[in-house]
């Protein structure tokens, strides 16, 4: 019985790790699809921040759900990012969260 429980626990941990978001892949997506408006480090250019109402990713807390919704549905003046879909949405959310200082 102990062996079965141990095997089940290890399988659950491995499957979670297999589906974890990839921050490095998220950076690649961010660099291609987000950095023009949000800045290379998550701090938007002053003019863009003022014109579009963009928040600084390094100082603002965002949940995964907030980031994913903004990417897929848009937010405020930001339009949905059609080029970012599937696992890339999870990856870019993980990367954006990693920018918080």
C-alpha cells in the first residue's frame, strides 16, 4: 500500500512539473508581442504608460488570471494579443509575474 501511495504521489508531482509554465519561453513571447508597449523589463516607456494607462509590471501585483485575461481578451485600450495562444499565454503570465521586484 505504501508503494502505491508513493508512486501515485510521485506521478502527481511529475505531471504538475510537466505542465508548469515556462518562464524562459514566456520571455521569448513577451519580447515578440509585449515589450514594445510594456518595455523590455516590464516598465513601460513614460509616454506609452500615460497614453495607454499601462501599469508597471515591476511594481504592480497581477494574478495569473488578470494577465491571461488581458492577453486573450484585452484590457482598457489594449486589444487582445491574437499571436499569443495556448501554452504561450501561461508562459507569458509566468514571465510577467517574474518581473515583480
